[in-house]
C-alpha cells in the first residue's frame, strides 16, 4: 500500500505534501498583469513560455510540492477533427463540431497531431526543467462525463437539466461512441503529457455532481476508470489522481486498484475513509479561505487533527479568484506548521 510519502519522498518526516487546485493563475496579481496582454484565454494556452511562467508563479510565492500545468480540460478537444473550442472574456468556454458523429470524428482524428496541446507539452518540458528535486509536475485531462457535458451543452454556464435530457434521447450506441472518443482523447493527451515531463496525471471529472446515479457505472466504471485502466495497459508509470465529486466514496471502495490517489471534494470526511488502501488528496473547504485568518487557522488545525493518517493536502475545489493572498499564505504556513508537529510527535512516539 502506497502512502503520500511514497509519492512525495522528500516530504518524509518534514510535513505532509501540499499543492492547491487552480494555484496557477487567477488569484495572482502577476498573472492578471499578463492576462491583460491577451484578448483571449485560449491564446494564452498556445504560448509555451507563458504557460511555463504562469505554472511557476505560485511556486515562487508558496511552499508547494507540485506544479500543475497551466492549461484547460477542453484544450485537447480543439485538436479533434472539425472541433471548435473558444473562450469569451469571462472565461466561459464554448464547444462545437462541424460533424456531430463521434465515430466520424474519431476516424478523422486517428492520427492525432497536437496542434493546440503542443504548446502545453512544450511548456511542461520547460516547467520540468525548473522544478527542484522532489517537486512533482502534474498533467491533467477532463473526465468523459464532464467533457461530454460541454460537447452536448455547447457553451457555459452549462444547463445540466438540458444536457441530461439530451443524453437520454441518445441511443446507448451513440452514448458509447461518444464515451469511446473521449476516453481515447483523454488517454492520448495524458500519455503525451507524461512523455513531455509530467510525473503525476490527474483526471478532472468535475461535473459528476450532476451525474445521475443510474449512469454511474456507464460513465465512472466504464468511463473515468477506463482511462486509468488503459493508461496502465499501455505502460504509463505515473501515479493517477481522479477527482469525481459525489462519487468519491464509491470510487474509493470499488475502483481503488486502478488509481493511486483519489481527490476528495468538500462533502467527504476523509477520516471515514482511513485507513485507506490508496492515497487521499484534499479537501480543505475552499470557502473557508474567504474567512478571517484566525478562522482559517482554526479550520486547518481541526481538519488536520481529525485525520488518522497523512494525506496530500489540497482544497475541496479550485481557488476562488477573489481569495486574499494573505489568506492563502496563512493556510500554507499553518498547514506546514501543524503537519510538522504531527510528524515529529509520531517520530517521538515510535
């Protein structure tokens, strides 16, 4: 059984591993300064030097154990045949296809050329060269259900009532064809990121909170988890992280042999899952970072002391753009202090 220290060996006996979802970008003034030079979020993801710079910015501010590449889960879709992916000034994405037949799209995309993702891959290689020993480089993709939602919903904010009604009108064959396409795309994009320097791979199925229970096996067991199965089948050696809100407990119980790390959303009491056969990641309530620093410290102490064993410390969701920087700093320093104290006390006991 792996522990978080097997995945982050340099942290052993010092403090628990830490990084934050959406740590690169929107909360940082240095990012916002760069953002003003571009009329499109999409264009920012086509510049390898910029990708590397934005990815590294939070590591200069905070003691983070991992860099997560500056990109977007929808970017690989742009390299499919006949696909159009766009982002408006408010970062709202839109996805459309010239042809809506997933089998046709897959046939035409079989010899994948990463016209858009190539910049991220180059940026990842640059990031890897800048990291210190022990810092991980995380590549990621979107999960099948989430990507399918954007393909069906066409533009954000997504209307999940409409999307689910549209999905129910599709035949099982049509749904499976879309799922096959999106699994293939995810696997290919993650393998490319591993080759470019990623040392961990994360699958964000962020919208599974809207996945009906009756579709769980179709889109989690035979969707999200199929990505992990296929990665292992073709020889990927990177630890695999999955994030699927609402279904953390079921994945942890039913599919722990296929993934290395399960990222927990705010609804999960991680202590209930411990001792755990796989590594847990998460899940400090991101909304608590908007409170006073005194409250943040109290929340961190209660959260960490409730855990029976070390985890990869992270948030329940991505950082809010309005989060005060001093509150993030308070979170990081308190986490480091508390886990160092716990590590030392355990050494003393042993």
